C-alpha cells in the first residue's frame, strides 16, 4: 500500500512538472530565459550589466510641486546651480544646503547653464508655447542680464557648453523624428558669429565636450540617440 501511494505521488508530481514545462514552452516557444535583469519596467541590456554604477540618494528636496529640474553646474565656490524649468528660475544651493534664487524669467523656461571663464553665468531658456528662446549672460548674483543669442535669432536654445577658447556650443531644440530641424551651433568667442556644426537633428538636447575638447557629445531627444563628433577644429 505504501509503495502504491508513493507511486501515485510520483505520477502526480510528474504530471504537474510536465504541465508547468508545457505552459512555459507555450508562452515562450523560443526558449528564451528571463531573470531579474531582463524583467521589470526598465530591463538592463546584457551589454550594460557589468558597467560600474552607483546608487543615487536624495540630496536636497527643492519643492513638493513636482517641478522639472535641469542644467546642474557648480561654481568656483562649490555652490550647485540648476534650473527650475517649471518655475522659470535659476537656483543656487550652497554646500550648507541654503537655497536661493539667482534669476527669474517672466515667460521663458531656463534649462541649460554654463559658466564663462570671466565668471558670468550663461543661461539657455525657451518658451515652447511661443516658439521662442534665448541665451543670456548674468553676473553671479543675477544682475546685469545681457542677450547673447536674442529671441529674434529664431533658435530654441536648450543646453550649452564652453570650449577653452571662450566660444560655446548650444543645442537648438527644434523638429521631430520625421522633420529634424534642430541641431548644434557654435558661437565664436566674441559672440559675433554663429556657425552650424551638426544640423538636421530632432530636438537636440544635452551637449558636452570631452576633457581634451576634441569630442563633442550631443543627445538627440526626438530620436533617442547619443552622438559623438570628433572635432578637427571648433566647427
């Protein structure tokens, strides 16, 4: 009787396993395997699993209103400056976590910051509803605002980065994936000449230079691409 009972249990277990395997094969006929890296909201591709990473922790809470924050840079005193895009202002956070407003815009939304070697802060700001944008320079305390790229020029500046000569690259946040009308432009050190560097981009967004100034990195938001451009000269 005992042997018969054991036999029945083994048969039932085998049936359950067979059904489970069959169910898996039905759902996954290609025999693909899944683990914690490939399941979830943001799967990690195999090529990126061994990259070094750090876990981000909250540093300072700016607002409870869900504002978009962008364009973080540090000044010479170690203060963190960044844009409150939603609130149309540029903020400064000291190492002691004291928050203050440097400059506020009436209509435009700031999104990109960069320091000139003379200490002035350059701000890229746009108004997508009005399809206008500008790049202005202000003193560290927010005074003395000066237009560098005027709204009348027709650009939608999103971000900017300076080179060693004092000129800067900026992204033009225009176009769509099917009509790429944005791009990257270079402004000469005297701010007199604007030269196209990388045209026909869909919503050109972030821009950065390598430490040696020879590689230009650009994100193309509208097509989910990251570009690297090897520079022979500034343009």
